[in-house]
């Protein structure tokens, strides 16, 4: 009897060196989402407030936020030491630092703008609730959380359609069929996307008063969640 062994998923193990190319080939509208994040940050990154990038990976977005908002302190947080080390080495700004920590339990204070791209699907239901409540609690009134993630389509037909289109997207950007299948197997049971309605419910339960979908591509969604008013 023969079988295959599923390799456990991790962003560690040398992926820091190839991460940026990897996500561009895997995530639709990745660069557009980075641009939109910076544009939206202008409304919420009040001078003197904190900006947090949760799941900061190699730190490119954190560095761009620090450059764009020199009167704000930017903190990039990632659970993988290799990512934090790579980000710290690559991006030096007076108002920027990177921390290795459990992003689901990060303590935020005086935050005007928080980014959590492609993070929440890797957390359990309980971890998501804790993380979102902590973010809402750490935001100033009128502050915002911006998330971008793969969501779960409402029907089996829509799920199959989204999977087919995403496979085509990845193949067109140079990933092999073997690479695509290997990653899908590794992420099975690890990446747990929710429907948009479920996600919006979680955000509201955590204390956010306004949620707006600001970009979509099939089942890849970017949502802006605002806490209260200024």
C-alpha cells in the first residue's frame, strides 16, 4: 500500500527569500491591494497615531506605510522569525520596527490604522474572535482595520468556479500544476476561509460599526472595518 505525505504548511523554511514573488503569482490583485491600502490609510493614519501591519511578512507594505506617514509609528508583526529578520534587514525607517509575536494576541494601543492581509483564514474561530476584539479595542475612535483575504463562496457551484479560475490564474503566472496541488494539500485544514457574511458578522461582534467591501476578485475580498466615529 502506498500513499503520500502532506507537508505541514509554514511561511518559514526559506520562503522569506521568495515570498514576494510567490504571493504575486498566487494572490489576484495583490499589487492593486497594496496600492489601495496606502490610499485608504491616508484617511485614518492621523499624525501621532500608531499603524500596525499584522502578518507583515517581508515588510514591504509596512515600509511603504512608514514612508507615507512619517509622523506615525509603524509596527510590523509576524509570527515567523525568518520573516521578521528579513523585514528588519531590508527596511530601515526611523518610524518603523518589526516584531516577532503571535499576531492573534498582539496588544495594540492608540492605533489609527491596522492592516491584516491574508491572516485571518489561518486562525481558528476562537483566535479570530480574540484577534478582532483586540484590534477593535486598540483602535482610536474613528480608526479602521483593513483586511484582504480569500473568502468562501456561498454555494458549491461558486466554490468550484472560483477554484477553477484561481488555478488558471496561477498557471498563467508560471506556477506548475504540481506546485498548485502541493500547496492546496498543505493548506487543507490550515487555511479556513469564511463567507463574507460570516466575516462581517465577526467584525460587528468585535465592535466595528461600519464594514465596507472595497475590492473583490471572485472570492478574494478586501474589507474596511471602522470603529465608531472621530
